[in-house]
C-alpha cells in the first residue's frame, strides 16, 4: 500500500517511468493480497465485514491512484498540484482507515487461533 502511494507520488513529482512501474507492481500485489484475504475460510461475520470494508477502502484508494495518474498525464501544470495534494490527503486518510482495519483483522485472527489451540 505504501509502496503504491510512494510510486505514484514519485512518478508525479519526478516524471520517472520507473516510479510508475513500481506503483503499478505494488497495486497488483495489493490486489493479490486482497484476493487472498477474501478467500479465507472459517471467518465469523465480523471478520467478513472487516474484510469487505477493507476491500472497499482499498478499491477507493486504487481509484484515487488512477485519477491522480490520469490527471498528471493530462495536465502537468502547477495549477493541478492543488488537486494532486487533495488526492494525496484523501489517500492518506484512507490508508489510516485501512491500517486500523488490518490491525483489527490480525487481532481477531490471533484470538481465533488461540481459542482453537
């Protein structure tokens, strides 16, 4: 998640294609990890809800990444930097929500594993 964000910003601020490629690789990895989470079995209802929320937030964040890159590729003027900053601010808010959900999911998984032991 952080690598995708960093790659996006690196591309926008440096115009380096390697940064865009790093971003794209990180997004693909995020998608694979989300898919793995959705395939988990033996989840209770609250865990399923958290994973659904996580997926929704991650999709929103990836959509922001796409918007940001498309905007940069269309218009590289300094005037659009305010929009880029707003996108980054919202992306950071989403990241914080995602991190909170990940902590909750991990706690529930550990708790469930402890009960099974």
